[in-house]
C-alpha cells in the first residue's frame, strides 16, 4: 500500500485569462483615474469655480470681448453679493420670456442691494440706503464706467433677495434699468480673476 496519496492537481496558473480580465488588467487603472478626474472636474465646476469668457461689450472698459475669467461660487454661500461685485448669472424670467435661453449667462456689476432705492438722473446713479440719510440719495462714485448713462430712471426700491445690476458700458448694456431686478438665486458666481489675456492678468476689483 502506497503511504503517500497521489497529489491533487492544481489549476494551471499559466492558463490564459478571459479577454475581459486581460483588458481590465491593462486599462483598468487608467480608466479609474480618468473617471475620478472627470468626477472631480464636474464637482469643481458645479460647486467651486468655472471659467467663462466675455462675449459682448457691455462691461467695457473693465472687461473686453474675449477676456477669460474665473467665476468662483463659494463666497455667496457665506455672504450675499456686495456692491461692486461683478457677477455671472442665468437670465431672469423677464429675459427668458423675451427668448433668452438659460445657458446664455450674463455678466454685470452689482449696484443696488435689497432695500436700497436706485435712481439715475443727470447722467449719474444715486442710492438711498435705508437708515442712512433717508430721502437724501447719495451719488455713487464710479471710476470704472465707459461713460455716463444717457438715460434717466425713476427711483426704484430693490426687493428682498434681489439685486440691481448694471453694465460698466452703461449705454450699451441690457441690464436692470431695462428689465428690472435680478433674483439672487439666478447668480452663478462672482467673477474674481482674469486669466486671459496675459497682459491684463489679475483680479476684478
């Protein structure tokens, strides 16, 4: 009687792997990295920041056609828009009713805040802030505009959760003096940095 039982045969480790397994072993790591990169890019663009370009002359001389900007989206989670901020926004309902699509983002400067009264007269913008010299509107000093507005606008009170926006190129801008107040919910983000062209690289303030 043979005291040593016959050895059990083991699977041949050199047997060819299924094609799908071979393919994944070769490309799986690269695909995983690519998917992670795409997911990260989507997250950053949706919640943190995104690039935008300027398609019109409405913000001259501050922004020129073709300028590339970084629009950050985090700051307005912690505080509301401030006067002077340059914001990118989805067209409000009153513009969408005129045929503008939701993906046709606008860019303007915040001029009036909730509760304030905005008026344009004699080529100047006046702001009456509640509790501060009530009924004595103050002249808004604006070194950034292309030229004084050639129109007048009767006093308008900015409602809650709205802002009043204007283009720096006052006489060539489709802004709040035409279509009214901008809901804060429509604001995509704050234009904070110009990265192109290189000779005008820098912040927006």
